[in-house]
C-alpha cells in the first residue's frame, strides 16, 4: 500500500499530510515520520527515493508551492513500511 492509497482510503488525513509536509520543508534535517495505522513513512526517505521531487527541491528559485507539491508527491507515491 502506498501513502496515496491510504489517503484515498481516508487512513491518512489531509491535516496529517500537510503537517508532515510543512515540518519537512521547515527543516529537512529533522526526522519527520508519518504514522498511518501500524505503518510508518519517513518523509525524507520518500523525497530522496523520488527523483523528480528531489530535483524539484534542489531548484534554488522554486516557489513555496512548487516545493510543497514536490514533497506531497513523494509522500503520496511512497510505499508504507
């Protein structure tokens, strides 16, 4: 199951996704873990595993919305462990 599938099934709330995204963007060096039922997702690992998202975050003049969308995409496509 991916985080996106958990989101569609309403196991991952919009508030939790937004909070994790904001926390990661505020300080990518701090660990941010989403807990979805008995599964966990490391947001930094999800971003690094998703090449497009990692590339988007490396763009110096990327807008906040572009950065936010990059993190959300990585999270929603990531498999839950």
